[in-house]
């Protein structure tokens, strides 16, 4: 009976996922419009830049849908393993419930999807909580593990430091005729724009330069004391994303601004070195201006969550290691 309840809840959660996938496919344009409206985009962003961001969001949405299909197959596989009495399947299901609840909570709080999707995610969280309770037998042992986990989580929360984060994004593009000041000198061809994907290559080279110790030292000397990391983010194309974090809010946005300015200066120096005419200089446009410093997601909560999950994992391990011994003692007493 208890195992049947677990399997029923698994398929209820699976059904919610499938329904959401189908509705998302039908309303994918509305979902993308919502995500685009809630993305930090510079006020002067061009239609081409907005189209690139929308394409990246669409790729992320399709990735989520494909992941849902894969998870559906995993659920069916786990259900059959549970019916066969697989203890490994039981333990993995326990961890899946915990990670699923944490992941859904993050999606709801992040507000990346429309309200109706967050409502569905809330329903899934309720089902996962019920599933977690259904698979959590032997309440006394798990209660001890829960108290221990809370203690470790509280200790991690009290001892860990706040981290503030700021983000900025620029995109490389070819100059438009309206931006060219004065007549072009000589051949307007820019060697750094010789190939179809040259802008993406140039962006990757600038990212490598930004992540070098020399760049960090120069940015720090100008007042950018926060730790930063440059990448292309989750967006394909000639984008440079700089994320800075610091125990205090003050230097984060400043560091992002200085790092992006360093990238712009490096680009100019390289174009001058290859003899590119001024009329053909690559332009760096702001897509996301340095954001207001905010508490970094997953700071204290990450430490607390890791402590709680590790303690629960330890409890499960100890519980199943002790099971054979306890069964032998019960048989010995009954004789």
C-alpha cells in the first residue's frame, strides 16, 4: 500500500510535468514575451540585439522542455525499479525529491516564467513534498537527522558571509554608417572582421584577456576591487558578460563598469595594432548596464542547503547499514 502511494505520487508529478510541457508548447510565444519583458535590456538596445536575446531565451525554453521529457523517462524507469524492490532506486528517489523541491523553489522565486507556470510549479512542489513524506519512513531516525541538519544549516548560515553581485553585458557589432565620424582613411576593411563569425571570435579573445591576472590587476588599480568573471553567459553570439561579487555592495557595479571599459580599450588597441581604419572600428553596445548590487543567490542558503542534504544523506546511509543488524536482533528476541 505504501509503495503504491509512492508510485501514484510519482506519476501525478509526471502528469503535471507533461501537461505543463504541452501548454508551454502551445503558448511558447507568450512565455517568451514574458521572459523578454522581465529581462534587463538596455533602453537603447537595437531590434537586432533584442532578437538575439529572444533567440537565446527560446533555446533555453526548448532545453527545459527536452529535459522534462528525459525526466519523464527517468520516472517511469524508477517506478519499475521500485516495484522490483530496488533499494538504490528508493535512495535516488529520496534525493530527487529534495533536489526537485529546491529547484522548483528557485524557479518560483526567480520569477522567470509567467504566473500560470509558477502555479503549476507550486503544485509540483506540493506533490514532491507529499512524495518525500511518503518515502520517509522510520520517523524517529529521520527526525534526528532533520534536527541535525537544521543545526548544521543554522551554523552554516551564521558563519557564512554575504556576497553581493552585479552583472553587465555588452555585444560587439560592426559600425553603422551613421556612427562613422569623418571620411574613412584608406581601405575601410577591418582585419578583425574578416570572417563571418569574427565578432564572436573577437568577443572570446576579449573574455580571455579580461580573465587574465594582468586585467584583474589593472581593474583593481582603478578601483574595481570586487572579484569578477567574464564569459559569454548562456547567450550564443558576440556577447561579453561580466559578473562581479564582493562581501560589500559598493565595489561590485564599479568593478563591472571598469572591466567592460578595459575590454573596450583592449579592442581599440588591437584594432590600431592591425591598422584597421577608424571607420571600421567594432562597436561595443550595452545590452545590460551594470545592475544594482544585490545579495548573491545561493550564498547562505547554499551552505545551509548543502549541510541539510549531507546530513540527510548520512542518516539514510546509517539507517540502511543498521537495518540488517536490527533485523537479526529482532529475530533473536523472538526465538
